[in-house]
């Protein structure tokens, strides 16, 4: 049987691309290596009764166009709001920002009245910057070296939009692309814990510190979340992050897409520089007019094809593409809630994100250790307790604590991650215990995922959660390589549709949607 298109990888981007192609009447097959769909956006019952969002754990960046066009709500997707961020401090104080703007201003005023006033100005500036960038997320990047009128037209549109900004807006955009998250926030705020917690969004998915140039853009990338029209909102999907992938898969199947799990690809078959299909690990050969890869460039080109079948300059670009995973994940099954010394007992402060980011120096010291091949002994930790919003994912009275941890460098100076895994888990729990002393007493089970585990289990090279760092030299028309940012590749009929393509990582779906729309536009 020959397919119109075969999609490699059943993560949310691969499923999104397949759904759009299927809705256009194409005969599509999705191949997923694991036993469960979703890639890193997956829900699994790791321990009896406890259903973890094993890797990706919150939702915000998922494009509203995808939710609407694929009718994901009809296919079971329900987003539950995540209310704010709680940051405990070593001196017994805390910072608690919530979705209520007035309450957040009053909370910031406890630390600095000037910062509370600046918070409005900062919010307005970020909204304007996000409005400038957000349309770019749905755009096929123009090639600045091309003489194609369509590419030149897009560049002119971008230039005119930039010229249309106020002088302050133009300044902010330029600073955003060049400054560190910490320096950028210094322009508005003086409260250390506020700057540290806000700057944390600038380091996610990068091997950089909060004082590293370029991290201000990553801060904006995470600022652009939207749920039901509410800007800068974050939430949980009921049933875990895997419910997003399940809903997209349901929309794809309804459109006639065939989906296979436990179907690892061994090779992309080519003939004369043209993709012809794939060979599975079991030896089966599947033919297709088009092949779409939602996995990263390392796997797509250097494993599934091989350098000998690609132009030498392109192989060089792919070899230089940086992953540098720096994140780990610790998932805890709890008998009771953590009890924070600065705000004892249960309460609404536990229903949002809990951020261990007490100061800018704390964040930068965590990065200092990673630079020298060590995991942070006092790491930045972003925690959520999804069972307070969705009790269905754990037994009655029990809870899940999901911990995103940075820094955990893929390349350790001493030992291996297999040797260091439990020590890393202990460090995370020791750090939490400094703020919530009861944590050790209430842990029933724990799952520790290192960058090596993210690579092995989810196919994320070097454990990078975005399929490559979101640095300025790996964004827009440079992602994943100069001249190849329009979802095409040097192999004709082979397309990229994962997070390694524009606009990058996060549970967004935009790369999959953009790639499918480009294919359909070229092959009507």
C-alpha cells in the first residue's frame, strides 16, 4: 500500500500535521516508536493509580487556531487554569503572583511599591512585543537570501510592521533580542525574588543563565501563552498533558489518518535525492509520496538518512546545530501535600506553579555548576500539583508533585547519568525540603528523569526539550539551518514538522500546522 504521506513521530506536532493533511483528503500514516502516542506530551500510569504528565506538564502555547480548527474540545480536550506562581524565600517570606492583577500588584507592593507601579508598565510593554511576534509564529519564515518575490514580500511586511512600532516599542524589540532576561527585567524592577522568578522563563530549554545575552527572547516566547483568549495564561489539560495528544490523535483519526504505535523507523528510503518512504526496524518497507519528520535533525538526517546522502554543507550545519540539554524532571507521588514553612497548611498558593527561584544570584550559581559539567546542587525548580485541579489522576487523598529541574547538563564531567540519577533526585528533594520540611515524609514513589532518559525514552537528542536550543542563531529563518527554515529539506519530498522547525519548542503545535499548510499550498 502506498500512502500520500508518512509522518515519523506521534508527538503532538506530528499528529497535528497528520490531522491537517488528513482533513485535506490525503491518505496519511503516523508511525510512533513507543507504545503510547504523544512524544513528550504524554500521560502514563508510572505507579499504580498515579497518572503522570511524565515530561511536558503544563499547557499554554498550544495555538488557539489548532484548538478551534481541529475541534479539540469536541475530542475531549479541557484546559484547567493554573492560578499564578508562588515563590517561597529562605527568610520565611514569599512572593505570590496570581491571575488577579489587582491582588498581584498588592503582593508586589509588599516588597516594593515602585515595582508594583512598574508592573503595569512592564505588562503593557510585553503585550505590545508579543503582539508583534505572535503573527510570526504562524508564518513560514522568509529566506533573506532568496530573490523569490514571496520571500521578499514577507521581509517587507516585517520591516513595515517594525517601522510601525513606537520608538519605545522598537527599542524594546531590539533589546529583547540581545539582552539577558535579568538585565531586561532590571529596567523595570528592583525586587530580587520578583526578577529571579520572572527571569526563569528565559532559561527554559537553553544551556544559558539568567544573565546570558539572548535569554530575554526566551522569556517572551513563554510569555505568549493563551487559553480561551486569556493572554499570558497557563493551565493543565484534564487527564494530564497526554490528553492534548489524545485529542489531536482523535481529530486525525476522524479525518481518516492511520496511526501505528510500536512502529520504530530505522531508515528514510531515498532514491536520487527524493524521499520514497521508510523502512521500519522490523524490516517492513512503506512507500509514500511525502515523508514528514517530527523528530529532530540529528535523528532525521544523521540516523535515518546518513551524511553520505546529503550535501556536505548541510551536514555541517546539522552537525553544528546545538541541543545541549540542561533539564531534568522529577515526578513524585505523595500521600499528602507539601507544607511550606513560609505559608503553612493547604491553600490556594499550592494550586499554581511553585518556583524555587529566591534570587538572581541563586539562579546564576545554579548555571555556574552546569557550565563545568555538574548538576546544580541547589537547582531552579518549577513545581506543580495538578491533583489539586484534577483529582482524577491520583487515588483519593493522594497527590502528584511534578518538578521541572534546571540545571542538569547532558554531558557530565564525572560519572554517567545512570550512576548519578538517584543523587540528582536526592538533590531535588533536599532543595524542596529547605522550604517544605515535610516533603520526605509524604513521598510514596518517585520517578527521576535525566537528560539521558529524555533522550532514550522520548527521542530528544541530548535531552533538549525543544529539539534544539531557542537561541538567536537557531530561530526563525535559521531554524534548523540557514536556507532550510521553510520545512523543506535537501531531500525532495522530505519535510520537517517538529519543534526543531520554526517557531520552536513547547506544546504549541505550530510547526506541525505550518508544515502541513505549506505542503498543501504547494501540492493542491
